[in-house]
């Protein structure tokens, strides 16, 4: 995903493969990094569903977990609308102060 000058999110690339594994992730990421001319991946952040092959394929980049996937696990234990609101407020906050202000 990328973000444009109007702060809108847009997909940079996607792929359909017969199986999701280390080889297909490496193939996809090699093509992606080649096309966006960013072999030096310092400064890039990959957000995924904790797929270990993504992290192993691009070791020099930052890796973060997708909030939607974290929430899918979170809501199994913490049910209800109040927990849902708290989770997404925390997810959207960049500091503790901003979270308290919500």
C-alpha cells in the first residue's frame, strides 16, 4: 500500500500465486523492489498478517503486524462493542496522550 499527496491509500502491487511460501514471497518482493527501484529497503515498512516469509525475504525493512489480523485474535477474548472501539482507538493512536484524548 502507498499513500498519495491527498493522504489516500492505494495498492502498489499484488499477486496471485498457487501457493503462499518463502519462494513465492521472495519472487514477488524481488520484482516489487526492482520495479520501485528500492533495493536498499531502509525506510520501507511492510505490514502483513505475521507471515514469516515476508520478514525473511526483506530483512532490512521494518515489519509491522496488520491491525485487522490482530483484532481478529483480540475479539476472540475481548468481546463487545466497547472493546472493539477501544482496540481501534488504540490502533489509530500514535502516542499514549492521543489515545487518552479519544
